C-alpha cells in the first residue's frame, strides 16, 4: 500500500515538472520571436527620412483681364465714359468711369490704310446705314447685308473720307487688318456698342 502511494506521488511530480518545462519553453520561444520581429522593424526603418505632408497654400484670386487692361490704359482713364480702341490686340473697350463694362473684337485698317491714332470724339451715329461706293457710285441698301452692317459710329474725317465703327456681314474679317481705316465689328457687337455711346463721347485710339 505504501509502495503504491510512493509510485503515485512520484508520477504526479514527474507530470508537474514536465508541464512546467513545456510552459517555460513556450514562453521563451514567444519572447524570442517578438524580439526578432522588433529588430527587423528597426532595421527596415533605419535610414528612412520621415515624410511631411505639405500644407495647402491659400489661393490668390486676381481678375487678370480687368487689372491688366486697366493698367495698360491707366494714362487714358478720366472721370467720364469713353471708348479705347487698342490696335495692338484689336479690341474696343468701353469704360464707365475707370471700369471696363464691355469689350469687342474689331477689324482694323490694313497696311497703307492704317486706322489713325489719337484722341477723337464721336461726330455722328446712324441706325441701319446705307452705303454708296466711293468709286463706282453703287448704292448698297441698309440692312444686315450692307457693307456697313446695322450701325455706323463715325469719329474721324478729313472732309472727304470718314472713319468709324460699323458692322459687317462677314464675321470672319473681324480681328484682322482688312479695312480702309474703319473698325469693322460683328453686327451684334456694333449694335451693343451703339447703345452704350453717344455723340460727343471721347474715343482714344492707341497702338
């Protein structure tokens, strides 16, 4: 009986020792794997420069068209409404005080028939003008097919020839040096300009 108890006690001690050894070995293996993983992470990040995400910059809003045009024409601006014809970009600009309220593309005088530059005043305006050819004498009736289009705004004369804004049925010529000094405009544009100007209004033609 005593011998049986001794054997049983010995067996239990053996089992407990074995279990303790297994748990100890498992703990050491886990710690070793964690240490290796940490070392690999440190090595893989070694030498890398931290990336800093750039911060967005506030946007700058500028009205380039208006600011640029006002700057170019500032020496001509006065406290009155007027029109500036800029032959360099082939556009007419309508100013209300110092603000551009409208601009239109124009056809200008061709070589040998350049549009005169300087300061002028609108002398006469005509709604749906007819036109008489100065050489052949042929008369073109008023209307959208007239060579003068639907409006005439004259501002220069030498006593014989006249120069001014007028419409044209040929829109493709607008923006080109094609006229005998006059400023050709699309019919819709010259009608719009006609409604914004008056006899006596100042016209500045610059190169």
